C-alpha cells in the first residue's frame, strides 16, 4: 500500500469515528434521531477495528441511557399510545441485536476484545437490573442475560484465560449476586434437562451430553473463586438493591449461597470428568468444597466411588473421606480394609506419596484401634520396606516406630524371638485382605533386623533404633516425607569428613620403580 493510500485510509477511519460520536450525540439529544442507532450498529459490524470498537462502546452508552429512562422496559400495562409501543418494541429488538453482537465478541480471537465485550455486557445487566428493580419495587436480577453470558463463555473453545480471569477477579470474587447466579447457572447448564433454546423462539437442538470445553472451563472458574458469602459481613451487590425494597432478596441470604454452591459442584461432579480435573477436585475437596456444602454427606457417593477406583485416585479421595468421617459422622464400612489394600509396592512411587503417608499416620493414630489392625499395618510396612527404594524405606521405618510407641500392645512384634528360618515359618499371610485373619499379631518384625544391614548406611542406622530401648519420642514424620535420591546424594556429598578415609595404598618414593621397563630405558 502506498503512503498516499495509507494516509487516505487513516483519514477515513478518523472520519468514521467522528461520525459515530456525532450520531451518538444526536440519539442522546432527541428521540427523533433513534434511527441513527441502526447506522451505529452497522459500523460496529464493520471490519474497521477502530471504528467498530468505538461504535460498540457508543451503543453501550446509548442503551445505558435508555435503560435509565425506562425506554427498554417491557410493561404489562396496555399502552395508550400505539406509536410509543411500536417504538419500544423496535428499541428492544435493536438492543437484542446489540447483546447478540456482544456475545459473538466473547468468542473473538483477540483476548482484549473478549474482555471489552464482557465488561459492556455486564454493565448492560446493571442498567437492566436497576430499571426492572425500580419498576417492581424490589430487587431484580436479570438472570436471562447473565445466563447467556455464562453459557457463551463456558462453552466457547475461543475463550481466553484473560477472559476467565477477568470474570473471576473483577466480578465473581467481588460481587455476591453475580457469584450466586453464576453457581445457579452452572448447575442449570450442567443439568441433563437444560434446553438452551427454551424461551428464545428457536427450535430445540440440544446435545445429549455437556461438552468437554464446558467441564474444563466451568472447573477453571469455580476453582478460582475464593470469596465465600458470610452473613456477618456486608453484602456487595452488582445490581443495587432499591431503597424501598421490602422483602430480603436471596442474594443476601447465606443459605441461598450455600445451596447454590452445593448444587453447582454436585452438578459438575456428575459430568464426565477428565483424569486431571478428577484429581484436582479430589485435591481441593477437603479445604475448598466440603466446608461450604449445604450437606457434606451428599459428597459421599462421589468420594466412595473415587476411593474404590484404586491407584492415585483412591489416595486423593482419602482426605475428603477423612473429613466426612471425623467432622460429619460419616460411617464408611471396611474403611481400614480398603486402606490396607492401598498399601502396596506402588505407593512408594506415586506422586502423592507424602500425602498418603501423612494421612496414614493420622488414620492409625487413634488409641481405640484394635491391636491386630495396627499390627497388620506395621507388618505390611516392614515387609514393603525390604523392597522399597531408600526414600520409601526411610519413610516406613519412622512410621512403624510411631505406631509401636502409640500402641504398646503391639510391642510384642519386636520382642518375640524367632527361629533361624523365620521368613519361611512366618505366620503372617501377606495376601490376606482381612486384617483379623492375616496373623500379623502372631508374627514378628524380623524385616527390621534385615534393614539393619541395608546397603544405605542411613537406613541401617535408622533401623537399629528398634534394637535399643524405646526412650526416644515419636518421630516427626514430616521430616522424612520429601526424601529422594537427589536429596540423599546432596546430603552425602555435602557432608564434611572428620578424617580422611583409610586407603590401602603405598605412596611412591620415586618417579619410576626398579625393574620397570621404563627404568631400564632410562638407565640406557
């Protein structure tokens, strides 16, 4: 493009922007110029980015003024003036086209344009809600508009992280009413009975399943919401509550927020979840979900199914189950039998090893547990430590020590004398799933004596504690959970030796030794 053509294009862009400002001023100054809205809307759909952006913002200011004046409000009373009714219907149709344009911009390839469309759309909701509230004399939330925003954002593959972050930080974490209706809308959109075309004058063509995009982005937003409504603090509302309002709206009731939160999370958990989202939900279950549920026991089915799945999923479900059992009186049958089944060789290699052993110590810390149950876990840990990597053995040994200190009735496991062929005659049945029938209490912890000869000196030294009087306090298991080959190597190589190691070498007294070929050559 030549310099002259570029200059002409820039001049045309400037004139178009000026034209938009002039049309906006005409519309706001007199209702006789309402037809200029159509021209502004056409410019908003043009390929000229600067002019389109200006037109979209201009329409936002125009419709905000119209909501304030009540021109867009639909009234149930018969209109005396047929012409005014026709104008009102025409304005509402054009406003609908504008909001449709904003929703299409939410899927734009440029993230800043998505954010701009979101801000304008939510601002329109504010004006609409205030206008409806003044007419009704009570708080009114325009959820039909908000539902369309939520549906578009969560179902669009083009939704950017910037848009999701803006939705969370600027709106959901800041305003109680937006957060309440967001949860309600997620539950509605995740429902199998939801029809996206209902009440929109379109033929229903909904899919039988919710898209993976919706699941992923709904979880991304919900997991980032940190604000929880509290009845003790002042409510923060995006749609202002009319001063003359009599009844207290749902948006200022803690019970409504708790119920909406619960329904949204339960609806999401019923959907097909990817393995990554499944694990992330379980990871945060006990801290961010269970404490704020209307009825925490409603999570029992989800957690029970997760616990019975096996592998890493079962390990992650432990925290949520433990919270329900200790704080909500959940009675989970055969909990310790299933926990015992999770204790296999693989547990020393999983990503969540530290989390599992931290919980395992908590589960076995109760003094009300029968001796045969604690003995079974101690025996299984000792057997696994024989084949575990050093990082696993260094975790198992302190845990066994703590179990014996907390349950003196199990001390017989280290005091029982065993024969030379103890391993072949060990009464412990390793493959028995029933803790009462595995004969752990009739066995001994001979594995600990074997570990006293471990190839890694630190583990051997740790295992020798069981040959000494039990005067030491319980170990802080947290100190042993994060060890790896790297930490062992760093520790050993960084240790300063007190004296040089003994080496069976003879220091040389000359450059060459007598009798060597080199010495004969030098003699010549």
